[in-house]
């Protein structure tokens, strides 16, 4: 799967350590170019297997009809928290099952710690989740975290010093980068990744509601 691989025509070269990006060189021909963070860069607290694949399909994913389906729900029957809501993967390897128990077969493995997911249903200790592509299933609640992250959907997304299109650009993020989510205004969110922090357009991020405001 090519989901998380950088294209061969990328504009910058990168220096890597064992855990991700150390620094970025200037874009050739552009003095003082902004650093570009590739999709291999993850939220600062992420570790473990940074596989190029978001999820490894084991078997076809069917529709789940067990109790806890998201249809018609606005509050989770177990946690009393809103549905749907965004969380993140706590583990770098998580089995995603057909239904809410260990007796149900495994349809997927999610392989990226810190990946933002959307919780759409609850049943006992199990949560039904989906990723930005709409794929998912049921996972034990211990495998997900309340720590909020976002996935960059727009390639070379500009990270700005202040919220606003005229603010200075501090870095550019490639599509597929996972970043920690901070404050959010109506159109902008503050994110942090690989030592860089700044404001990004909310519409270019997956893992935050369009109307969500965070202090």
C-alpha cells in the first residue's frame, strides 16, 4: 500500500533519526524555505511501528448490526459521551473486529499509534471506530486514547504562526502527517508535530469536527 509513502517528485530532502524527522533541508532554489514535514512524521508522543500502511486487511469488512450501532444515537449508551466523537489509537498494533467481543473475527489491524479515529458506537467495553477512509470495526476501549490528534489531508499544508491566511508560514506538512491537536477556532486549529507548532486550516485536517471549538 502506498498510503504513507512520499512521492518520488517531492521537493525537499529530509534527515531522519530512528523516530522520525530531525530536520529538513531548504527546498532547492528557495532561500529560507519553510521546513516540510513528510508523512513519516507523527505526533511527538507517538512511537512504535510506523508502518507505511494505515491498516492491514485480514478479511472483508461487513456491516455491523449488533447492539451499539450508531444509527440514531447522539450519546453513547455506555460512556454518555457524544457520538460520534474523535479519539486516537493508543497502540501501534490493534485488532479491529467484526463485532464487540473477542469471539468475533478480526477484519483489520491498525498499525499506527496516534492515528485519529472516530468512535461511532459503544457496547460494553467495546467501541466501534472508523478511520479517515471510513474503514474500521470494533476495538476494546483500552486500545484507544482520549489524546486528540489529527491527520493532514492536504499536501504541503501550511502551518502558520497565527490563525489567518496572511500569517507567516513556519512549516509545511505533507498529506498523511499525524499531529497533536491543540486549540481550535471556527476555521483554524493549532497543531504540533516533530517540534513544530502552528495554526492550520481546520478544513484540511481529519480528526476534528467542523464546528468544534477547543480552548
